[in-house]
C-alpha cells in the first residue's frame, strides 16, 4: 500500500516557451537598416539626403514659377503643407498691421520726411487683402514648402543645392537647408502629412495656387495611344491624335535610333483601338508585323502579281462633283508622268493634260458623266491617244518603257488589289531605285482614292518619305494629303531618316506645320542644324538629341 505523504517532494519547474518573432510590417520592410544624421544631411544606406525649406517669397509669384524645379532632372522629394487660418483672426491681425503701417506713414509725414514707397506698397497690399478676405474672395493659409534632395556624396549634394537655390533666387524665392533638423525634414517630406519642421509663411490662396497643384512639363490626355514615358517625372505620354487639330505626325531620326520601332508600336496600339492602318514599306520592315496580326501584304514590283492602275477614279462623295474628281485625278496624273518622264516642258505639260482628258473621254468619262461603273483606261490607252497627237514623238518614246519596255508590268495593268483588311502593307523594296518615288506616288494615289470612298478612322504610314521629298511632284502630292487628311478622318505619319532632304524640299516645312505630333529621336551631327531652326530647339535639347540612346528623344504636341 502506497502512502502519498511518504513521497519525496519534487520541486515544480516552469518552462517559458519563447514567443515567435512578430512578422515584419510594411514599414520594417521599406525602412533602411540604419540612419546617420548629421547637421546638414541624413545618410540612407549609400545615399545622402538633405532637406531645404523655403522661408521668403517675393511680392508677386508668377504662374508656373515652380515648374523648373518640378521638372529638374534630379532625384528629389517635395512636400507642400497648407494650414488654413481662421478668417476672423486673420482680419484682426491685418487690422492691427494696417494701423501700424498707417501710423508709421503719418509719423514720417509729420516729420517732413520723403515718402517711403515700401510702406505705401505694404499699406495698399494689406488693404486689398483685407477687402478680398472680407468678401470671401480669398482665404489665408500658413504655407510650408520643403524639398529633399539626394546624392552620393556631400559634394554632389552641395552642387544640387546650389543649382536649386540659384533657380529660386532668380525668382526672389529664398531657401536654405534645415540645419540640425535634417531628421525632422526627412520625415516631413514623407507622404504621412506630418509637418515636423513647421516653417511656414502666411499666404492667401492666389499665390498658393501658383505652386499647387504642380504644373509639370507633361504631354498627356485622358485617352489615346501610349507614346512613351516622360523622363522628367516618369509620367505617361498619352495622346489621341484624332482629338487634335489634325491627326498627322512626323518622325525624324538617324538609322537605328528606333523610328520604325516607334511607328510599329503606334500601329499596334492603334489597331487595338479600332483604327485601320495602311503602310508604305520601302525596306520590307513591316511584313512580319502584317503576318502576325493577320493583315494584308502586297508586294509592288515589276514581276509582282499585284497591280495598281493610276487611272482609277474614286467614287464622288455627297459634297463632291464628278467634274471635281476628274480634274483632280488628271492633275495628279500629270505629276506622276512628270516623275516618270524625267520632267516636262510647259508645252509638253499642256499636251499631257489634253491627252489625259481625251483618254478619259474615249471611255465616256467626262465631267458630266457618271463614271462610277465605267472601267477606267490604262497607260496603253493613254499612249495610243498621245501617238495620235502632233508633236508628241519625244513623249511617246519616253513612255514606251512603261508600256512595252522593261517597266511594262508595273503600271500598265488594271487594279487587282482590294483594301479590305484593317492592316495593309504595300512593300516596294524590290523596286529599282529609279522607280521607288514613282511606286510610292502610285501607291499613295491608290490609297488616297480608296480613303475617299468611305470615311473611317485610318492611319497612313509613309516610311522613308525622303524618297518622295527629293522630287517636287512627289513632295507636293504628299503635302496635299497632309493638308486634306483631316477632312477624311485620316492621320498621316511621315517617317524619314534623311532630314536634310526632307527639310530641303519646298514642301518639307509645310508638312511639318500640318503635323500636330512630332517625334525627334537621335540625330547625327551632320544634320542637327537642319532640325534646330524648324523646331526652335534650345542648346540643351540639341545636345540631348545628339547623345540620345535608342528610343529616346523629344516629343512635340
């Protein structure tokens, strides 16, 4: 039998199980491992931070006076604190201040001293502010403005500080570092609404509005295509080209700077938004893109099965007459023949014009007829009419190579190309160099005729446009499209790497003027001066274009 009182007492031992370490919160994750605070800076890992505060302002603050600081290409945090002030208390303080200023003015007057403009100006400003506060046109605030700059060394911090204070001094705005309060300054610029510095200036709502909200150098709208990222503030550059005064765009850059890539991105994003896109491709750069998105690819060459008849006529719209369509097409054909035949004398020009009219008339196509269902003539029909006219031997000989010679398969066939796809590419890479401007002219003429038949939101991309700009007739035709594109809901994108040839044409500047969007990527030293004047570039912008990386540049809208 066991007796419990005979058992030896065993002392109880309490074992404390250590608690699990609490999970790290967001602040613990993003906070630096340690801070080193000095009188002029705070070290955050490998970076140094210095906080400046603004303590003095001029009498007047112009609109956007703070924009150069906002858009400065420096790592910087900016905090703005606006503390409301009771209007009743503010009016009482202003009344006392007015009495003080007025008494000082009276004392000077009694002593016979010369008037003090500073006192008079202060008196007028105080009275004007009292009136606006009393009438609830303005409110009074305590306004604090802090800037925290970052650098890798004390020298870099001091350089940035001098740069910023110099820009502010030029506007009579005074700022200085928060000595022995750098920790408080750093906490003040955090997005926590904690004003630990409490350095403020009394301001009414008018001057404060010039600082907040920030007016940065942004080019963006609520909807549209993403064109890139603003290097100043990392904002998105978004634009709907069809909401601007015109939907045209020019892209200038050296070879390999990214102009075709930028155009392809524009094309893809436009297709996603339902815009139809047509491309004239001289270098076979868009074939893979067309195949990828299920577009149509037409190869225009001497031996190609795809043909375009330059004598085709568009169907007149409701506000257009057949006479207007016919005359316009004859004018375009004269320009094309001038390209094909190497120029025309005034006499030959008149003969060509008359021969074209007779060629159409032979098919019963006249200004008074309905030619919407009549088969248009071809280049051979035009040649036969030309042969029947006197004094046309030279013209017929020069035309033979396009009807019976080496180039016969190019222009002398009925059109068998139909634009029914949302993305269409016309490739002219295999064309001889002599024929490329002619091919671009014919394709543009065909596209223009198609566009006029049915109004849709379309984009026409002309790559390597300098081929056309080298010839006055081609440049004139391209300018005509740029000028009239808006009427037909068309956006023309002109791309060129040879800026000298483009701007050297009489129509280069007008095309540029009629383009609401302009993109300049990297430029070569040989052509940079050609770009500076038309775009009014500053020296800084000029050197930016000379040293730009692939895909970097200037965007104008």
